[in-house]
C-alpha cells in the first residue's frame, strides 16, 4: 500500500505520475490511497487512474484503517487460495 496525502492541490498530477510508474513496474499488488484536500469532482478521476480509495481531509482515521484492514485481509485470503 502507498498512501499519498496532498494538500497543495496537485493531487491529479502527482497521482498520475505514481500510478503510471506502478503500471510501468507492473506492481499490480500495490494499492494506492489518496487523501487530503480533494474536491468531490476529482474522486472519479483519481479512481480511474487506479486509486483504490480517496479520503478527504475530514475522513475519520477509523474509516481509513478499516478500509486498509479489509483490503489487506482480502489480499491475504486470495493468496492463500492460490
């Protein structure tokens, strides 16, 4: 997991660079989270870049950790089946 916290407004360009790099490296097992001052209209754009989830500045830490726990647990379950 890689978490990107952006407060500067450059979340689209920074996320695109990182997402493209993951694709280039074929790192499909890494999931990307983005948080910070993210306008609602940009959430769909970020998810289309491959972002697993977007958390705005007002998101409770518990919600973020629950998402991570669920995502990591599901990855572990999948790898045990293979």
